C-alpha cells in the first residue's frame, strides 16, 4: 500500500476515536441537557474501547506494511492482531456493562464453548496451525517452498485455515494449515532467493578426473540460465567399479527456473562429452558358449557371464 492509502485507512478510525473521547469528556453535560439517562457515559466508554482497538489495529497494519517492503507479512498476522485487539475491547465493554456479573457470564458459557470446540476441532486445529505459521513465519507470500508429501510451489496467500500455492505447472493448490504444520518445509526463497543446485553424472574410468572436470566446466560456461557468480564447480562424489560419479554444482536465483536450468546443463554436458568421445558407462549381459560336460540330452550347456562394464 502507498502512503496515501495508509492515510485513508486511518481517517475513519481516527474520527470515531476522537468522537468517542469527546463523548466521554462531555457526555455527562450532554446527557443532562438532553435529559438522557446515565447510560450515555457507559455507552461512550464502551465505544471508546472499540474505537481505540480499531485505530490501534490500523496503526499496526501500517507499521507491518512499511516494515515488510521487501517480503510482505502474511495477512493472517494482521488479522490476528486486529482480532486480539477487538476481543480485548469486547471483554472490557462486557465487564463495564455487566459489572461483576461479567466473570460469571463468561464462566457459564465455558461449557458451551467446549462442546462447540469439540464439534469444530478440525477447524480449530487448522486455525491454530495458521496462527503458528503466521507468528513463526517459516515462509511468506511470494516464497517458493516444498512441503514434503504435499506440494511444491509459490505461496500466494496465507489464511486462517488454509494456505494457497501456485505450482510450477500453474496449478492452484489449497492446503489445510494443520497438514502443513506437521510436515518438513523447505524454503527456497529464504534467507535469500539465491541457492545452489546440482546434477550427478557417472563417467568411465578411462577419462581422468581433471579432464572430466574441465570438459563439464567448459560446457556450462555456455549456459544462459545459471548464475556466473559464484561460478559453477565439479566435485567427485564416488569412485566405484561402475565408474566415477561427479556432482556438477551451479547457482540459481529463481526456483521456478530449476527444471529449465537442469535441462540446459544436461544438454550442454551431454553434447560436450559426446564430442570428446565419452559417454556414461553401462552394462550388458552376454551368453558365452563354453565347453562343458554334456547334459542329459548330450548337448553342451551355455553359461551366462557376469555383468561387466561395456565401453563403446
């Protein structure tokens, strides 16, 4: 929101709060002149509670908007603050109107509230989880996240009961907050949008590590989607009988480009390795005819030879 919009949002709460304070200060004289009962001062005080809560909630909302220019706070946090302020105003007004009977009235409604809570326990669980997510803020609107077993996408909205995501396939997903709170969350946009990805490639032992590293790094220099700073690098992951496994690591700034970057890097590396006459090793099974003792039918037996690397 702009500064002008913030100012407009404070106009009516300010007017109402000024009027309510004026009624509190001059309500007795006004009631005497108009021959009204003594309930005018009581009503003016209760109105002051709600006007103050409204004004304070708007002030806090403006402060949150200004403090979150880079990454906006979820709307849930603003709603939670406003709800707490209005609830406090309601309790204050009830205690003012009912006097000492307010405590008894609240206690008498406890059983009804407990039964209602049991009936809507799933809604309550989602709401409490939404409050926890809003306070802890493991993700914010605009973040790319992965929720294990549930979804992977961009956070569009964080509500009281549900969180809405937009996947890389432009699929709109609505997830209950209680399910999200029980899963492991990976945030690819925090603490900063830059993160490192990698691909694994297994090559034959005939190619030295230095040569393989040079070929792959020269290939990814032609990539247009990955970051140049920090530069990509190559690390050896495994040295086994089947071949040498390398990790080609590179940096990204947008998670939605992860698949496109992976495709580009694989294509460039594959083209470079084929130009050098080297491809990943694979295995085959051969049936070797060997001399053996005749079987029951008097025929020689064929024995399969073990799997072994095949080099073109």
